[in-house]
């Protein structure tokens, strides 16, 4: 469902050009749990942003569900992010003025899901991550691990076809990180497509397949 | 989506109440000044117009300035108003005297005139009667006084049949006028008014002779300008084409001048208030720009989650609109309060002008939209990854 063909992303800062992605080709199928591993600055986030339609490639083509992404307007890209992609960020990225339930509800508001259905799915998603009791807590009243679980609930609530997680455990201690990883495996078992970005080989190893990236180039793919 | 945007806007406004209030302050002050000033001017205009109406704006006043070689006599007056556009004519002559009783004394403006004066000036008698023809014919020493004069000099208002001294000469009080808060024609500062027969005034004051120096004419219908032209011809004829012998004073011209002054005043004050509303709008723009920058990350998150440019635009625009409308609502409330206080303190009964309330609501919507648009657009066009990277 995700297919990159010779994708490159080049940043120009002053005189220097940085090839954040250099001729990357890859494909990820529906239901897969793939990890992308590489050192800092290797282009992992750039890759994820392009997969998640937050950014566009400078060269090459990206096909999502068979259709090239460059044909879409900005508005259509927003709808794709809304319906097909569930983002989970290293820094959680919850909206600070909203409580847990409202954060989880947000993608469904943009999907125009009716209020009653939203309420049901907020409850379902928060129960799945075990934070239903904390639904009225603001992000700053939650621990890092709890915030990340709310973020996962938010990503799930929109019922996307792909979950994109950029170092979801990067800001968490190893125990909490393990809990989050357990949650991902559970979601994978339920049939969700997951792309997980990490620089931690141990975390990467928990995926079905691992794609190693270095200086914007794919080094090797390892099947688990 | 609009309902959701409104909920978000209310949340955003409520989450920083002090700042929201300060933002709204500009609009509040603008609306209060607009509504209160225009309502007060309208109220004042209304009461001034009432006063002008009660002056009897269907009368002309003529002053004979020269023409001493061919003086106008009392007996001739009726011949001046033979044209049927004229109704009644009354000579007037004024002097200032001291009115006294054993109770008190005051300076009073005395008008010497005839019976017709009462109708021309639309005076109302509260008790007794006004000057009648025999009083004029007999040079009677009778006086009709205003109610406040009766109260202040005689001690009470029902004084018909008693006597009052004018410059030491005894006058029989035959009538007391109803008090009116009209502006008097050749307004003396003092409200004390006394009316005596024209012929009697001549004896009271050395400076006044039987020659008429000024008179008033009431007009049938309301074509005062036409009546003025006709009177002009009559007088030209009477004074051998000497245009400088007399001057005609048309009261509808004061009314017109007055209302144009009031319109100018409304426009001027409304304009000033409008400017303060605009300044309020700039305040909203300023805060919304700060808010858009502060919430860059939130905007990035929303866009990553699926907010379109349109929905972010809507969210910010509605927030700006709500700020200005809340401000406007508070402003209207405060205006009502101010008008109530003015009414109590000033002992008047001004009402809030509904049209200006409508105008201020419309203007607030306009200000909110116009000044909200730029920040909203700025927020909406942020690139999601750049917004997410913002700290
Ligand atoms: N907006 C940008 N402007 C200029 N250079 C950029 C920009 N974004 C990324 N880069 C460069 O592209 C390269 C890849 O960045 P990217 O954020 O994808 O790395 P990463 O693998 O996610 O690193 P980390 O593990 O530290 O998050 C880096 O060299 C970075 O400096
Ligand atoms: Mg990164």
C-alpha cells in the first residue's frame, strides 16, 4: 500500500545541500509491522513525513494505495492524513489546552463523525490504552508514557489504515517504552499496518521487518 | 464544522480570560462610545426639536430697525396681515423691571403685547386669563406672569387677583401661565416672564413709544418661506422700498440650522467612536497574530491530524469574530447602564438608539472579520511540518 520509487529529498541550507533522502525505493504492504532504523540525521523523520503526506518528495514518486501522491491538492492531502494516517510523535504532540478525551476526539471531528459515535470511539480508544479514567486530564497532568498512550489512542480513534510512529519510545524510560511496544504489537495483531521509526535496534527487532537507513540511503532490509 | 469551530473559539477565549478581556476592551470602549454618544445626541436633538416646535415655528418676527420718519402705529398692524396666509399679529416690546411683593423681589423681563400674542406663542394659561382687547384699549395695569415668577416672588402659584409691583407701580395679576421648558423667543437668561398690555408698557418705561419696534405674525399652514416673501412685499410697500427699515426673522430657519448642527454632531461623534472601534479591531488583529504564532505547534498538530486550510482559517476567523462580538455585547450592556445612569443623574429620559446598536453590531462583525482575516490566513497557510517543528 506504500511504495517509494527513487524518492529523494534535498535540503538547501546556505551553500550546503543535504540529501536527507537519496534515491529511496521501498514498499510496505497492508498489515505489515515495519521498523525503520538508523542513526540520528539519517533521514528517518524525513521519510516518515513523506509517508504521512506532511511533506513531499523532491524527486521520485510515492504511491499511496496505488495512486501517486503528487496528483493530490493540499486539501486532498489533508483528507488523506485525516482518514488514512495515524501519527504518533516522539514528543507526543497533544494539544495542551485540551483534555485527553478532546485530543482523542479531534481527528474524528475533522472526519465529521457524528457526536455520539465520537463519544463511543473516544471511550473505546482510551480504554484500549488503559486511560479512560484519566480522560479529563490535560496533557500536563499526565506522565510521558500516559501522554504517549493518549497520542496512540488519538491515532487509533480516526481508524486510519496506517499508523506512523516516529520514535514513540524515544522520550520514555525503558519500562514505559516496553508497555508502548506491547501496545503496538497488540495493534499489529489486530491487523493494523504500522511503520515504526527508531534508532534502537532492540525496539526495531520487535517488528516483522526492519529497514536500515543511513545518510538518506537504505542499507539493508532484515526480516525478523 | 462551524459549531465545532465556535466551541474551539469559546475554549480558546475562555482559556485566557484576562487577555481576551483586554483584547475586547478596544471594541468595548468603541461600542460604548458609539452607542452612548449617538444615543445622547439623538435624545438631546429630540428635546431641542421639541423646544423649537413649542416655540411656534409657524411664526415670523419682524424688527423695525429704522423708518422713524414713517413710524408704524398699533392701529395699522392689522392692515399688514390682510393676505390670508397670515393668521394673527401682535406687537412686542421688552424691558427689564424689578417685580416685587411684600414676599420677595426679582428682576423680570416684561413683554408688552396684545391678546394675539398668546396664540402666536402658543402660551397656555394655568389660571386666570391672558391680556384681552379691553386691557389694551384701556391701558390697564394688569399682568400675566410665568409660574416660576409667581412662586418665587409671590410665594405660591395661585395668585390671580393679587397685586404685584413692577418698578414700584401696582399691577393686578390676571393670569398665571403654565410652565413650559421651551426656549423663549428672544431668550433672556432669566425664565421670569411677565406680560402686560402694550399700551401699559409705554407708561412703565420711558424708552418705549407708541411706535411699534417689533411684532410677531403667525402663519396659516406651514409654508413659512412663502409667508416671509409676502410679508416682505407688504413691508417694502409700507416703508417705501427701504429694505433696511426692517428685518424679518424666520423661525423655521433656526430649526433647520439646529437640526443640521445636530446631524453634524452625530456624524462627528459617531466618526470618532468609529475610529476607536477600528483601533479595537487592530487590537484584535494584534492578539490574533500573537495567538497564531503561539499556537503554531497546535496548528501543525491539527494539520497533521487532518485539519484543512479551510478549517484552520474558520477556527481563527470565528475566534476573532467572537472576540469582537462578545466585546460588542458587553459594550452594549455597559452603554445601557451608562444611559440609565445619565437619565437618573441628569433627570432626562434618553433611550438607546436601536439603529446605532444595529450599526455597532454590524461594525463589530466587520472589524472582527477584516482584522481576523490576516492572522487567520497566516495560521491557515502554515506548512504542517514547519509548524510541527516550531518550538
Ligand atoms: N527543514 C530542514 N532544513 C534543512 N535540513 C533539514 C531539514 N529537515 C531535516 N534536515 C536535514 O536532513 C537530514 C535528515 O533529517 P531527519 O530529521 O530526517 O533525521 P532523523 O533520522 O529523523 O534524525 P533523528 O534520529 O535525530 O530524529 C539531517 O541531516 C537534517 O539536518
Ligand atoms: Mg527524527
